[in-house]
C-alpha cells in the first residue's frame, strides 16, 4: 500500500511521463508481482477513508482529495482484488483511473472500461429490483395462420429461401475496417453536422446551447475547423451573441501558439474562425499579431483583421498613435489593406517618423490609399529604401506630375552619386510614365558627349538604353540600333546590351 | 508472438480439428492434416512456453491467463470451444510438451462427444500430455444460476432506469445520468457473460408501455450484435446507450399519435418522422455533452437512414450512417416487427422478421451486419415457438453455434396440446425430431417471455 500511495501521489503531482513518477511506480509493480507470485491473490476491502487487508487497516487517509480509499468508496467500490498474472500495464491503468482529478468522474465506470483481466472489483448496487413481472399479452381472437399469409404477401418475401449467413473474407475485412474507422473517427464533426442540420429544420434553444458548448470546447482545444462550422451556422441567429465570450484578452492571447503551428491548414482554419469576430476583438488581435513568426502568416492575419474592421476602422486608427512601434506598424499595414481613407491624416503625421520601418509601412499604405501627393514627400526621405519604394509606388500610381522634377534630378550631376538601384528606379519611373517626348530625352542622355567623368556617366547611358528597350517602340529601338553603330564604345556597348535583352 | 496471438492461433487450429473429427473418421487425411498443423504449431510454442493452458471461466476462455476476446474472426472458434467445454463440464485443458499427433487426435475425438462418453474414454485411455480439470458440481450450478439471475436482475433494473429516464423527460424532471450510464455497463457485462441469457429477455414485450421495453430491447440486441463483431467495451457502452436512447425523441410526439390504431395520415406521418430530430434535443437535455451522448445524438438522428441512401431525416448524397446507426437500424426494425403495437396488434414471428431483414439487406439494412445479426439470432431466434414433427411445441431457448437452423428447444406443449414443463432438446443432435414450422405462441396460449424468468 505504501508503494501504491507513493505512485499515486507522484502521478497526481508529476503526470505519467515524468521520471519521478516512474521511480515510484516501477518498485510498486515489482512489489506487487512478488506478492502475487507468493500468494496468487490480494484482496482489499474499501472503507470510506481506509483500505483493509484481512481485516487489518493497511491504508488510511482522511483528506478526500488525497484519499485513494475515498475515491473508490464514493463510487460504490467496496472491494478490489489483484490476481496472479497482473501486468504493469494494468497497474498503470488502475492508477490512471483513480488519479482522475474531476469530481464528476465515475471511478467505477473508469475501472470497468479498462476491462482488466487480473483486477476484479465489487461495486455496491444502489437499488435492487426484485419485481420480475411480465406484462400480459393483449387478448383478442386472431386467425394467426391467416395473418401470417397476409404478412408474407405484404412483405413479398420467399419464406422458404435458404439463408446462409456466412461472411466472405472480404466482408470480414470490410467489417473490421468499419470498426477501426468508427473507433478512430472523432465524433465531433458528425455531431456538429447533426446539430447544424437540426437547426436547418427548426430553431431549438437546447441545440443552440449544445452547439455553443461544443464551440467553447473546440476553441479550448484549438479545433477551429469545427468551431468555424458551428459559428457559420449560429450566425443565422443574430440575437445570439455567441462570439462575445471569446472576444477577450485571455482567449485571444491564448491563440499565440496557433500562429506558429507547422500545419498551414490549422492556421488557415484559425483565420477563417476569427473572421466571425467583431470590432470588440480588434485591440486584442492587434496585440496578438507580433507573436506571428512567419511573414506570410503575418500578412494573412493583417488581411483577416482588416476584414473584421472593415465597417469601423476607428479601433485600428487608434493604434497609429500607439507607442509600441510593432503594434503601430501592423495597424498602418491594416489601414492600407482596408483602404481606410479616414486614416490618411494620421498616416501623414507619421511621414517624418524617426523609425524607418514605420515610414516604410506608412509609404506602403499611402500607396494603397492612392495618395501620390503624400508619397512624393518620401522622395527626400533619408532612407534610400523609402525613396526607391516611393518611386515604385509613384510609377504604379501613374503620377506624371513628378516627371519634370525627376528628369531634372537625372540631368543634374548629383545623380551620378546615387546608388545604382535608385538610379535604375528613376528610369523605371520614367518608362512607367512615358510620354511622346521620353524617347527624345533618353536619346539625348544616351548620346550626350562627355569630356569629363565618362566612366561615371557610363551608368546613365546604360540605364537610358535599358529604358529605351523597355519602351520597345519602333522609334526607341531605332535609337538603340543607331547607338550600336556609334564609334563611342560606351554608347555602343549600352545599346548592344539593351538590344540583346530585347532579342532574348 | 504474444501470448494473446498464440492463444488465438491455437484455438483457430483446434477448431478445424474438432470439426474434422466430427465429420470424418480419425484416420482420414483431413483429420491427420489438421492434427499435424496443430502439433507443429504448438511444438514451436513449447520452445518459449512450458505448457498451454485453456481455462474456461463464465463463458470466457483464458489462454495462459490471457483472456481471448470474442472477435469477428475468432468468434466461431471460441464459441465452439466454449460450448464443448461447457457441455463436458471442463474447467481447464492443459497441453504439455511431448504431445504427438495420435494423442491429440484421440483426445479431439472424445472432446466432441457427450459428457458420459467423454468421461468413459478419458478415464480408460491415458493422455500423458493432456491434463483436464472438471468443474465441481457447485461451481457449475452456481454459474448457471448466477448467469440467469444476474441477467434478470440487470434486465429489470435497466427497464426501470429506462422508464424513469423517459418519464422524467416527459414530465420535465431531472434525469439520473449516472444510473443510466451504469446500467449500460451492467448490460455489457451480462451480454459478455451469457449472450443468450439476456437476449432471451428481449422476448419480454409490453403492449401498453411499448416504448420502454422496445428501447431496452434495441439496446440489448445492439450490444449483442456489437459484441459479435468484436467491439471493445468502451464502444459497446456507447452503442448500448445509443440503442436505448434511439427513440427518445418520441417523448415529444403526442401520445395519441403514437397509440393511433388506424393508418396515419400524411401529415401525422410527417410529425412522427420528426422523432429522429427530437431525439437530438432530448439527449442534449438529458446528458449534457460527453462523448457517449454525442454518439447517441448521431444514432438518434440517423437511425432511420437506410443503407441505400433513402430514409429520414433528409441527408446529403455522400452522407452515410455510422456503424452504430446501421446496427441500431437493424435491431430497431427487428424488435418493432416482433412486438405487438397499437397499429400492429399481431406481431411478426421472430423468424419471419429476420427474413424481412434478410431480404431487405442492401436496401434498408447493411448487408454484412444483416448476416451477423442472422448468425447471432439463428434462423429461429430465441423465444420462437416451433411446431415439431412429434406434434409437440418447442420454445427456442438457445442457439446452436454450429447449426444455426437447429436450436436448443424446450418442450412447452405436448402432442395433446397440453402445456407442459418438458425436456430440453438439442435439435442439432436429434436425428428423428424435426421442425415442421414456426408458430405463433398465442395459438398455444403461451407467453415465451415467461419461460425465461
């Protein structure tokens, strides 16, 4: 009993997989096996707080939660016996059953389900039924033979047909598979389907309550597939605020692990489920976002929150003033996805934000919001990345107003000091916003005579040639063909490379 | 190889040997080959195990202390062995190293005989490598009495629990969930101890309180079928509960409609069909949402779904009923057909109801389960009354596992049409007495259920 007590306590404290539990459990198994080898049987009587062996108290614990005796006694178990052949697996199952923490758990049923071969237990019956009366059959005159004939006619069966109910091997196989499938299959999807089908025919408070109960359990166990199916159905009942219960910090921050699970399917089910959430959940969801490790998932989550906030961007806009840069960046991205014009003013205020990441996010969102006048302001941003991004956005937005300014910049000698990536972006912008004069301007840049700084200017020639190739008109290609014939090696090389790009 | 697998294989090899000696002479090649296979296999086992011991305890067979489960692929073998040991009052058989083919064949030959012949030969001839222990008289009597009494106790307690459950639902009173759960576990125990003992009690029908007895009977039939196909205890508990609760939705159907004796109108029929839906709600009211109730919900909802996709409530094209719903579908129909009700005052004879199920497999019922159900109940199910060529009426008390059309009957009416407490006959062993036809017990003024109490 000491061994059992120690193993029981260790199991309660550490769980089954802990080494401490095993260090108590294994000696207990050995002692039990040794005892049964000598005596073949061990009978224990269960009292409220005591366990007796041959009328001697071998165990006593009066603390209900800790008492093995009480756990067995409360569910009617009055004796338990172990017989020779007892295996360590059986003992482990026994310990597992008696250490179940729930007060509603029926230990007697738990032991019964274990179907032990070497542990017997006796449970007292609550009430005996001794009245074995059987009801009288209804008495009336019936011509039974005639009735049988009628039934045979009605059922249209051959009453004398030979019946051979032997199963073919493939039928046995099929049946075995059905059983395995049934044992493996989780019942939840089926019940959800049944309950939602029920609601399709009739509104029932019990069924709705049942679904909400399952929904809570699904959310707790992160079964977002079934949670989503339930939520989809319950949405038909707008008066039932079934999502409210999840729109709190504890529940939403509890989804942290789901953001980084390896299975995309689970993450996507989670995204689909939170689609049912309302504005109330937004602050918590925004706080959840920084826990996302993968960029693609962060983007997906931003899109989902944008969807949730689509009717009211105010809670997201509030985050544009947040001191936490990460939260602010996510909020900036979301207002961009939402195309929330109400956020433009707040975004404008962030154009000169000291953190480059913030400015880049603002720039992206201003692009989504089609605000070229504000995007232009980034042309003088201290960050090259921001300037390049601004050029790209302006190119996409087809914003020709900035065209002359950029041209002047290209012509200015300071342009030669720019990074090549930025230089290329200028030309990309020019081609994106090309007008009839552009071929002539590029031709001038390409063929310009340079007496000094020829080496540095080589880059401009190449970019101009590439831009001409990108325009791809007969006129621009003719310029390149002419350039390829020039004696100036730089011009010739720039044009040949561009033409080669065209041919490939 | 585990002890369990070894035990299963030994039984699987012993069964064809016993069947062979039943049919052929012991010098026949079939017998010799079966014995050879058996001996070869156990000789290998003796390299790791010192002896092979089969113990029969309350219809369970233990092999070297491991209980062999009745599974679909071992059911026939185990049942046969169990019945032989039971008939010969054998408690255990132990095979020892050194056993040869001839010793085994000789032993198999007497193992299929009756008790007297077995004892005579067993004492006369020595079997140096086979030990046999017999049940003591009190053990045997205790077992039979215990099984029968336990089955009755369980049945009537289950009936009371079922009745309370439904009545409480009708009246909106709280339901005792713990009792209803525990009773299913008792039913599972009862079924695994003695299948026919409790199956016989499903012949108890109640015209006035049809729903209670019907619900319980369906639960018991489903458990017996579930056990036959090898479901484990946990699954059996879920199946039994589902069987008992399958019609619980009827508490929401007006009683006048359920008890109506005339043909139902289309509208009334539509209302009655709603009981599958209502069952879902009632189970939710009763039990909350644990795994058992979830299974029961699915079964209550699907128990009128036919195998061919028809039935009610409507379902999507690719939706199939669960295994449990398919089991309950068969058991529900069988018990409903064999019970007198308001709109069916004369029930179907059990063997006739079984033929209806047989001829509707693939359409209404799962064909494989229909076959197993027929194996379970036999061509003449327990409780059937059979007219014999002697002019007597025999009541089917048990099935013969090896001859499903020749059951064990008790003579209850003699050839002068007088009710008697006659002898019990194994029609499988009778050469002269034959079945003429099944007959309605009412014609003879008997209630089959009374003979099982």
